[in-house]
């Protein structure tokens, strides 16, 4: 008799909750009314894409940064409530965010 069976004997009325999949929890980001700004800049001669303007939880924004970097197979960082992606991927990033339900605004060029 394992621990789960022992707990079921002690609390027969309790029905355990089914844990959510990791994939489902990743897609549950807080959607905001204001658009996320997608900027293009050059730093030290190299192009970068900057995402800013997310007003939700910092952890959600970090997860979004990780997901974008993984999907595009590029490097990047998360600093000062901004996602910095190496390279000019504005169109691809904007498409990904729109698919998730975010409003995105292209700034500059």
C-alpha cells in the first residue's frame, strides 16, 4: 500500500486534482489591453529586436522571452522589463505574439 492509497483511506471524500500539463501552463500568460512595443535598434553595429511594454508579472515575461528565443533559435536577454533578441526578427516575433493573443505595435522603420 503506497502513500496515495493510505491518503485515500484517510480521506475517502477527497478527489485529487489532475495537474496541468506544462504546455498548458506556458500558454496561460496574462493578456493586456495595451500593445507590446516591438522595436528595432542597432547596437555596436549589430541588429537587435526589443520588446517592451508588458504590464503583467515579470515571471510571465521571462517565460515569454525564453519561448521566443527557443522558437527562433537565437540568443537574447531579459533586462529592465525588456526582452532583447539578437537579430532583426520583428515580423516573426509579432506573428508569434499575435497568435498567442497579444496586441503588438511595430515602432520605428
